C-alpha cells in the first residue's frame, strides 16, 4: 500500500470530494443517449428514436427529480447530498449542464437530421414552404379534421388564465380587436388525440426541389397556427408562438394513514391528472418578451425554469417516424430465439412427466429437473422460456399453486391471461401487484382488479416498501411429494420490454430456492417477519449486509496476499456506504470492474482512493438492464443475479431478491457476459474521475459490440 493510500482512512472516504452528483450523473447518461442520435454510424430512423428518447427521458427527469428538488427548496431544506450540494445548488448545476445539451440536440436536428431525412425521402417541411395546392389541402384538412377538436381559451377579466396540462403542446396567440384595437392573449392546445405530424397525400407528396419521396408532412401546430382565423373570426391574429410545459407528477401517498392503498393511489392519480406545479416551460426562442413574461407569471416560473427552443418544440414525437416502412434506415430486425436447451426432449417413462399441448412439446418442468436454466433476454425469447414456464404451470393439472410478483407488465400480457386461466382451473394463485410502480400505477390497478375478479389472491405490496423483485413460484405435486419450481430474474414480466431490455433469469427446481421463495411470499402476503434465507439475498432484510460482507471478503483475500477481484453490472450505483466500501477494497488492492449503464456516483481512478476501480457504461439499441455480481473469493467464485441496483432505495426501501447461480455451466455463461461487456469497443464509455465519459473507439481493432456479439451467441445457442 502506498503512502497516498495510507493517508485516507476509511472514516474519510465519505468526504464529498470523492462522490459524483446523482443528478448530474443522470444527465451524463442522457448525454450518452443523445450521442447515439448524433452518431452517423447509427441508422437514420434510429437516430430520430434516440432524439425522442433523450426528450422523453428529460420529461420524466423534470416531473420527478427536478420537481422534488424544487419542493425541497420551497420547504427550505438545506441538507447536502453525499457530493456536498444543497437542493438549490443542484438545480443551478442541472440548468448549467443541461442547457448546452438541449441546444446541441435541437441544432443537430434542425441542421443535420432534417436534411438527411429529406435526402432519404422523409420531408418534414415548414408550412410556409408549401405550395399553394399543398396549403389548400391542409386548410381543408384543418376545417374537417382539426377545427372541430380545438378549444381556444381567451384570457381577459371574464376568462382567467386557463389550466395548462402536463406535457401539453400549446400555441400562445395574440389577437387584436379590429374595432377597438385592444390586444388579447389566448391559448390553443395542440390536441394529443391527433397525429403530431400531418402527412400529405401521395398526389401532393413532392418537394419543389425534389422528387416524390416516402413521406412528406408538416407539424400539426403549424397547420393550426396558419389557420387561426377560423378560431378567432372578427379578430386580427397578430402573433403566435409554441410552448410546452412540464409539471410535478410524482405521487405522494400516505400509506400508513390509508385504509385502502388502491383507493389512496387512485385519489393521487386524479391529482396527477390535474397536475402539480409547473417545473419547466419549453418555448420558441423568438417569443416576444410580453408573451413570455405573461406565461412565466401565470405559471409561477423563473428564468431558470424556461428553456428557449430554436426549432421544433417537443422532439419526443420523433418516435413516430420509426413507424415508417424503411427497414434500411433502421437497425437490422432481431428476433429472439429459443436456446436449444429449452427445445423438446424425447419423452420418457418418468411417471411425473405430463403430456401437454404446448407449442413445441417442451416440458419445462422435466428440463428443470435435469438442470438449472439461464435465459438472457432479448437474445433468448421471453415467450419461449419464462412465459412458457408460467403458461405450462397454469395448464398442468399437477401444479397446485402459482405465486408471482408483478411490477410492470404490458397491456396485452399473456402472463396475466395465464394467471387468470390458472385460477379458473382451480389452482391457488397469489400475485403481488406493485401499485406504486411509477407511471404504471393506473395500469397496475386495472390488472389487480381484473385478477381479483377471476379469483386470484391479489396483494398490493408492503407499507413503506416497493416490491421490485421479479420472482415466480410454481408448486407441483409429483408422486407422493411436492416439488417447487422457481424463476428469479432481473427484469419485469413484460413481453414488450423483454424485447427491448437486456435481462437475465434463472429457472430452477432447487429445493432451497423453492423454500426461500415460499418464505419470501409469506413475508409479502402475510405477517411473516422472515429474517434469514437459505440462499436468497433479500432487501431490505439481508442484501446490504451480504453485499458488504462479500466485498470485505475480497479485501481480506488481498490482505492475506492473495488476489482480490470483483465485477458488478447494474443500472445505477449511488449508495454511499457501498461506494465507500468499494474505495476500501481498491485501497486494499482488489481489482474492480463496474458496468453501470446509468447513474454512477463513484469516482474511479483517484490516486490512493480508487486506482483499482474502472467503470464503463454501455448504451446501444437495447437498454442494458441486467444485474450480475461476481466475487472471485480465491477461486471459490460467487455469482449473483437479481433485481437490485446498488442504490439506497433498492437496498433499504424496496423488496428485492438476488440469487446465487451455482451450476458451473451457467456460471461460465455469466462470466462470458461480463467479459464480452468489458471488452466492448463500440457502445462502451469509460467514466473519468471528473464525472465525464469518454467513448471507446475500435481504431485499428475489430469492432466489438457486446449486443451484436450476444445476438450471434444466441443464434448459435439455438442451433
């Protein structure tokens, strides 16, 4: 250990200088998302998609994170974060960091992407550039399709300033009375029920300077703006400018005081629809000061809350263009595969085998009695593995009970249908539906009611905790005994996100895992105070303690003169206690590689503190969502997967489950995933000590995109 390393004692490792800002680290993640939109190697429509994701990410960031900081400022909270910032300082730094990013986004869209779109036959044009014939068509379209939907709202002594709904696009209109000369302000909401971009028919789909292309159209707000005289007959339309607002949309549920959690959340959802305070306004950069000032005053905004936009306001709607049938402008289509380890095996004389009418004849229960199985979505098919596990359990007459947690699922989920079918077949079905899954609350309430009506036992979670774990248990009678089959994963039981998010799942019938899940479900559905588990690491019970113990074990190996090694893959690393422990491990000589997609508050590469820690982030066409934790332990290795990131909320305020993977073959598969990820030189970014990220470039080496490699590996596994 060097002199520099000895100079920083463990008690000093919580010094704010050693921590990055949570909020600014998230903005750096979104900067990496934006880079995908700027990167010419990314297909054109995919770049538009990343433009949209960057914008929609910011919407949620303002609705939740910025809104929370503003509430703290209003409440005069001055508590500093681990990196040493007060709420007001965080808001200041967010504004300073974000404004150049937003400017870069809109400049690139206006000056680069719109031109490239036109070159590929996708012409998003300004209304004023249309021919007389094209404008005549849109005027008729306005009268027939748009005008009946609009509601202009005047502002005068008899009409107070109207309510502006969250994330709505609006026109601020100034009109003048032709007789009195008095100017008035009005607001016209651009209706979300209509397409944001109005396309021209094929006969008019031609630019004056170009041949007819695949698509041509104009923004909806421009069609409205150029036909405002229909809304204000007898008035002179002096001016119009587009603006968009974002409101506080976080729910505040007093769970301890609620007699019925579902009713309490429904009440809060009604409040959310009405909307909290305005936290951001995006507005056309050339909006006159009187109009801008009026909007700011009426919505209680300061200059810090206003973002001037030069060009199209609300780029989240660019996702629309992914619907165009231009496959050569998109990433190659990926179809998840069923690995050969899940395909039908010859029937046997085993009296416990069943003969189900499944799609390919596979009996998953028989497969799991042979060996644990690991699935890696979306490279491996969710429908052909996890979904089939639930479906077979619902159909199998020998299955007595099914228990699951549902955090988020899709609107047409076959999982829900299977659970309802199981209940109708007389099985005991218990489902924990997490009603507090942010922005999915209403959807989950609807599912909870539908499940209850079909006879499923539904619980809504634990007071004070979100149930974020992703686990399923099937209890099956086999001969004279009961066997339990489990799925423990890193991702939601959602067939749609399972095609977009990278996740892992372990399927097993190991007795100790079945017993642990039985105890966990008793904890979730009853009054169990279970404090110990055979194999599972469960938050908030023992996960934090066990992770700390595993890190300290590597420290002890180094202190004993052996090699210490730790690799962890997750979405976010925020927890100060875990970070301080990782610093201790680095000082002891433990080699640490972290694969953190989003927020990372740890500073790598600080002399004497984190010399032995390296952090990368992978941002690509798929959202990295899997969590894998590896500890070398002098060759007696520990591999874990589960639902928990290393954040205070995951370790202390959520129910999470992390499971050890013990099958040697599956452990090698996990190590391969980690090694391929660490070697990525296409989508990987290296975190610097100052909090910035540096993208890796192949240079003269072969391109190594981990996501592309995993697709190739999946295809091989299906052969």
